[in-house]
C-alpha cells in the first residue's frame, strides 16, 4: 500500500503525462491517519502563482515620486508596474474525517505583530506594521464558472479627481448568489492561537461564521474611548502572556502585542492552523473537517464530481494590497481506490 501510494504521488505530481489530469488542480491523496513530515515531503507541491500585491521590503526607498506611487499601488482592478509574482507551494491530504492543506511561500520579512508596541525607555510607540496573511476562498456550491478571487473583489467608494485616485478594495459579491467560504489566516492575530478565521462572503461583504469581533486593539485609549488609538500618548494594557503591563519593570525595547485576540468558538473555530516562519519562508498547515454541517462551509468529498474551485490571496505586511491567484484552481480528493495508470 505504501509503495502504491508513493508511486501514485510521483505519477500525479511529477510526471504529469501519466494521466489526463488538468494542470491547475491540486490533488489530495487519502491517508488512514493525519499526515506526518514524511508524507508532506513525499507529496511534491502544486505551485499557485499570486500577483498584484505590494512587496514588503527590508530597505524600501526613502523617497519615491508620485508616478511611482501610481504605478506601484496594486488593487484588484488598478495598478501597473506591479512587483514580481509570488509562488505558493500547496500540498494536500485527507482522511475519513479531515482535509489537510499545507502552504509554503518565500517572505524575507516576518510580520506577525500588527501595530505592535515597543518601549523606547520613556514612552510606548506603535510600530505601525500590519501583518502577513493568507486567504483561501472556496466556491462552496460550485456555482461560479472559472472561479477566482475576482468574483468577490471590488472597489468601493471609487472616484477620480484631477490627479487623485480614490478607491478601497472590498470583498463582497457583486450581486446576490451562493455564499463563498473564506478561510483567513493572520500571522499576528490568529497565528499564535493556531486557527484561521472561518468566514463567509455575501453581497454585503465578509462575515464571521459566528458573529462578533475577535480582534481588539491592545490600547488604553481604545478602552477609555479617548483620542486616536496607537497614536503618541497611547500605550498597551497587556503583554504577550496576557498579564497587565502596569506594575511591570520595563526595559528599553520592551515589546507588547498591538492586538488581543479572543479564542474562537463554534463555527468560527472550524479551521485549525499551525504556522511557522523559518529561513525566510512561511509554512502554514490547515486542517478542517470534510463536512462541518454548516451551510456556510464548503463540503469536501472524494471524486471528480465533488471537486471544488478556490482562489488564494496573500498579504505581505498589508491589510488591503494583496496578491491574488488569477487562474482558476480546483481541489480534487482522489478516491482511495484510485488505480495507477499503466
């Protein structure tokens, strides 16, 4: 059985010519237990290219002209002179109960403390950083032909005045239709708690599968409703262990989280996520039940007829200017009895 599985992996992922399988498909093999490192190593990756974002550089140029701003600011519908695409390597397995996805991509800048605090010896200051992140958008009911993230990516508040352009990306359906299932991993806000936010998208926008806000600024001004949060004069309330800052002995460069995250519950906690950053790469392993029983979640099952289209977005220290896959991608769970093609 192990030999057959290994040969099938090689046939599907390496040779390609063994079968007539389409190139933009991610195939998941069935295991009788959760995948271990040797399984991930044996499964050669399916590469998905994402484009159109903003690269977070170690040494960005201190001054750039207005034309550079215009041509380097990306959105779903606007932008030119974009940075090089990013390759995300995907691998997949499934068991009788769960789907497992592993994603890996290069990122020389680790950003996992959104608006994180640093003590300068006298005052607390917010870093101003955002965070790295991944979004996987599923065509849950397989109703959208040639599905990509573009089905849900639109500009709101669009306008042009003279040399100025105004517009904000917003994820929502352009018109009423079947819901889209969204898994949203955030390096700083969900990563430490080992989950990806389970959400859905409709014509009004993005919503948590279980209503409510999980993410809260770690800010004295936020609690007191006084002035600009994270601005000069503000400070954190808690450290990384959740202990109050007051009364602690601070040293130069003491740090604190910019945001506090509530532990997810119910439908909001369906997607388990384990992540780590090593040698300038993020690796993210996601696990979710094949069928959660929720009408807002994609249902995964073996066979070509149950294949589900998906799109991927990637954030590099950004909340809005994201990279996105532009070619339709499909996940297929190969039946356990799949035979080798001779």
